[in-house]
C-alpha cells in the first residue's frame, strides 16, 4: 500500500503510522503535488493532503486511489465531483479545531467586552485613563450558526461565562449545552434578541451568502458579528454597508472571499472591524490531533472495518 503525503509530516507522526500492522506500507512525501510523476500517481492507494492543492487532473492520474484523508475541515476547493464519480472514500479532520477555535472566539468576545484595544492605545500614549467603560459576557445572548463539533465546544466554554447560548443546525433539534436550537430557515427570527452572532458554517451551495442585509437589520444596534467559518457566508458589499452605516456595532472577521485580503480592500479602513488572517484554528497541537484521526482511519482501512471517523459525502461537501 502506497500513501502519498502532499505536506511534510513530523517524523514522529509518520513513524507511528508506519508501525501499524496489517499490510506492507510505503510512505511518499511530495510537498509540491505537481511534481508527482504519472508512475507515482498510478501506485498511490491513499492520499493525505490539506486539500487545497488537489485538482481533477490528479484524480484522473491516480488510477488506484481509494481513500483521501484531508487533514483539515474545509473541502470547498477540492474536486468533489470527480471524487464522487470514482467513489473514492474521503475522510477529514473535522473536530480537531474545536479547542483552538473556541479559545480564539472567547478571546475576541472578551476583547470587545473589555475593550483591550482601547486600553492598549492608552498605554501606547502613556495615558492613565481609568474612566473606561466595560461590559460583561455574563447574561448576554449568543447565537452560534453551525452547531457542530466546533460550535458545541464554543457553547460549552461560553456557558461557563454565564451566557445564554442559542444554536443553528440542520434539524433544529436542541442539544446540550444550547438553550435553544434553530434551523437555517428560522434563525433570523431569533436575531433581535442576541448580542453576539458567531458564524461557523462551511461553504456549500446551501450556506453561500446565507447572511443577507435583512439578517443584520434584525440584530441589535449593539450586536457583534464574528465570522470564523467561511468568507462567502455573506456578500462583502452587504457587510461593508452594514458596518459603514452602523447597523450593528462591530465585527470580527477571520475569513474572506479572497485570501490574503488585498491591502487596498475597504475592510482595512473600517474602525468597527477587526481583521485576523484566517488563524482561528492555528495550534501547536494541530498535526498531532489530525494524525490521531488518520491513524485510527488507517487502522480501519487496512483491517477492512467500517469504523471510519469523519466520512465525507462529496455530493454534499461535508
């Protein structure tokens, strides 16, 4: 069995994988996927990738490819239609981001409530300004749009702060620790009551541009919008209009339609927006967690079992 890695995994993780018993395995590392020869593609049975580099031409060349392990959660750049036609198994690393993204989100919310940016400005100006107003997260309402593994982890943490946590999922079925649950078709009705809206939705045909101006006009003027899901959850001109006209108070954006965000983009010039460069999931433990899932799935694969973690439906994109 030949496994192709299109990134350079740490040696210790690779050694753990190669120690699995079941059938002979050979690992091949090529950080530039376009340098993989036709002969090598023809030998690959399993592919481990971040997903963004994989194109339809690679699927066509990999005549014996049976399984793709994506060590990230996002799949929107992958040739899913070609993968579906070949009936190739796809698994991903969904869930490994939940701890860093929960910490990141809480950090943004605390920053807004306690206005750390303003305090830092006072320090830079050598100004002792004790009359600074601050708010609390306790008792506030937050809506998490995308109540999967990451959303549930964020909900757990925010519940510790005494927040009222409301969620959005495909079924509308309430689960702990959420106080209530809505669907994509009904969540706008609850927006007038929430103080923070956190978007975690993936990019699919059903979620693209799901936030419209109507959603934002329903929010409180003091509301905060946090997008750590995908940049195409809302049209940029809509969000620009909303922030310029102070329809909501503030936004934190970690994801964008175009990344890197161009230096002349209008977002950079807004004073009620904080921009972060798609880093909410970054963690020193990222690869370790991803390889835990890969190792489990590899063991499942070589032993012909059906206990895969995070099987992806290429037709749905998640």
